[in-house]
């Protein structure tokens, strides 16, 4: 890192205690917060210790000993010339010579003054003539300056999602959420940096073994109405990525399309349609398609709706493909409401809160949707509890009582494990309130959790990656 560069140069001086107090204190504070610099310091300390141990253990070779390099005198007078008595005689002679020189100068100076007849002699000194010195001509060094390369064109489109000018809704324990997550994801640029850290979760798909029908004439089929896998796989392919193998659920890929099956007649609740064809990858096998078509009910004949929007407004929803898309999807559903339908809104982040009491006023519903803002942790369990309680309080007999959960599935506060959430949903489904799960977003998407909730809540599950998919689902 650039901030570490000045400190890395001071590490050796720090180890030897050669820094002044200011630099020592600054480097000490930096080491408390920088793990890479601490590791580098310990590495250099260990290297110095190893070097010291190696030098201490290695003996000095005799041929390199400094005292062996001094030539020894070969005469019998050597002790005198190198002794202290001779050094004292030399020092005394030098001092005596200096004193004689100073005395002679004083005597000569006094005799000159007496012959001149006056005390002082004024001497004029001519200034030395200036001589023109040859000047060196310095050539300006030529430096090659590389022009910066032109920026490469990119096809990435960066847009900004404007926040609503209306007052944001604040829930209990969420008052500081807006400041924490404020402008962190107002642009796709902030969103794309988070997508690199992928924590999406999918349940393992166990492929069924092959059973011979002569030995196993009876079998069971689960009636699955979900189709989230198709939109989710399409999202990966649109991003030029292969989806995780466990994200490809064949039954949901098949469910995504309309096969125009015949409608049931009379009192039959559904009709079974079957087709058999040769298996394209194994000529010895055949494929059987078993389709079920339920009773189609015209919109004007639908029972009254008691809908509770359970919306995730936690910090993980703060990106353009999550909360802004969620708001647009909810508007499509609100436009289809009839006077006999009613909507409540429950939101959750660090805590759960009731934003809108049951109402049929479309303007009030739309205004509440517009005021939503993301921030905080994700207390999904508390939101589910409050949403089911709100639906029960406004329960319509013989009506469509339903909780619509819209989230990325990233629950992290309170009841958050798959097992605990499934048990909670199984307990709530006994109240005759159904559950629809709408998935949004990428990067931290928890597909496995949301599929379980929809299955155990007698509901359905869809993934919404754009506004066209929202229109199809809602």
C-alpha cells in the first residue's frame, strides 16, 4: 500500500533504535493497525538475529586478524622506538620549537616599530585583480517523457440511482443505518465491487437413481410450481458466466414456459397431460412429460386479497438490482389491485416494523413504497413473525391471505438458520396464510433458504432479475 511505503524504509532504523521520538511514535502507531508492516518488521528482526548468531559463532580466520598485518621491527632497538619514553621526548621537542619561533617573531616586530619612529604603520592593500575564469557550458539533459496511454474504451455503463426526496422510514434500532450505508451504493460502481465477493448459496441437487419400472412400478412426483431457477440461470448467462451446477433445477426450467394444457372441466381441480418421446441421448430410453393444469380463474372472479408485503430493507439490499427493482416490481402489483383488495407493508432490517396498516388506498401504498430506504442488519425471522401476525389480524375469510416476502435471503440477526426459519414457516402455514417468495440481487443471494421457505409455506418462489420478469411474475 502507498501509505506503508514511508514506514517500510524506517523498519531497520526502528529495530536499531535510531529513530527520533516523533518518527518512532508514528511508526509505532502504524504498526498497531497494519498487519503487513508488522509481519515485515518481524521478518527483518528474525533476519538480523540469525545474522548476529552466525557472526558470533564463526571464528575469525587467522590470516585476516588485524594484528598480524602490522609489520614487526627486526632490530634490537625496536623496544625503544616504540616505547613511551621516546614519545615523550618527541612531544617536548615540538613544544620547545614552537616557543622559540614565537619569541623570534616578537623580537623582530619590536625592532621594526622602533626604526619607523611611530606606533602604527598604515599599509594600503590593493585589491587583487579579477581574473575571468573559464565558464563551463552545461548541456541541458535530454529526458524522454512518455505520453500517457489513451484510456481504453469500455462497454460498461455506469448509472446512478437517485434517492427519493421523501423522508426515509426509520425503524427501531435502525436510526443510524442511513448514515452507515448512506451513499455507499448509489451507483453501479459501488455495487460491482461487492459482486466480486460471492457468498451465494444453493442446495446440493441429488440426482435420482435409475429404477426399472418392472421392479418399481410405483413412484411419487412432487408438484413443483416454482420457476426461479430459469431466471437465475439466465442472469448468470447474461453476465457471461456458467451458473453453479446446483442452481440448475430442471423442473423449474420446465415450469417457466406455458404449454397450453387443457383446462379441467366440471369439479376436477386439475387435469393431467402426458407425452412420451424418444430420449435424444439414449435411444434405449424414453422420456415422459407429465403436466398438471390447475383451474384457471379470471381476474375479476378472484377472491379478495389480503396481502402483506414483507420487504427486506437491510444494508445488503442497497444496490440497483435489489431495493430499487423491488420498488418497481411492487408498483406493478399495486396497479392491479381492486377496491376489495387490501395491502399492509412490513419491513425489516436491524428490527422489524409495521410501515403501513391494511388499506385499499393505492396512493397511500405507493407513498409508503417510495419512502423505503436500505440500511442495517437483517432480522428476517422477526419480520416473518410480524408479517404473519399482521395478515392474521386482517384475515379475510374465503379470501387470498398471503405474505409476499421480497429479499435476497441474507438473514443474519435473530432466527436466521435454515432449520429455524423452516420450523417457523411450518408453524405459520397452519393459519391458512400462504407465502410467496420473490428473490432479488446477486453476490450474496441465498437461493437455498428462499426455496425452503416457499416450499414449507405452501407458496411459490420466483427470482426477479429485471422489470420484465417482475411484470411476468406479478
